[in-house]
């Protein structure tokens, strides 16, 4: 009978050991999933940041382009009179 009790205790210990190993495996899998989710989240944030940076750069370049296209002198009657005095303008009309 003593050996039967020992055998039952041994079976209990083996069962607990297996359950403990299963829990360790489950924990490891869970941690890996959480790390993968965190990595995916970081990748999405990086992509969003890159898109935002690209949009800001395009906006900046557009503003620079528009600024360079602005005439240096004011638009007004005197401006047009000065422009009409230039020989290159008269060549277009002749």
C-alpha cells in the first residue's frame, strides 16, 4: 500500500510538472504574440510618421515654389508701364 501512495504522489507531481511546463509554453507564446503586436504597432507609427514627413516636405516645397513665382515688384499701372518700355515686350507685339 505504501508503494501505491508513493505512485499516486509521483503521478501528481508528474501531472503538476506537465501543467507547469504547459503554462511556461503558453506564457512564452503569449509574450511572443505581444512582442509581435508591439512591433507591428511601431511599424505602423513609423509609416505614418514617414507619410506625414513626406507631406510636410511636399507642402514646404510647394510654398517655396509659389514664393519664388511671386513677382518682385507690385502689380499696378506703373509696373505695367515699366514692363511695356522694355524692348523684349515690343518684339512680341511686332
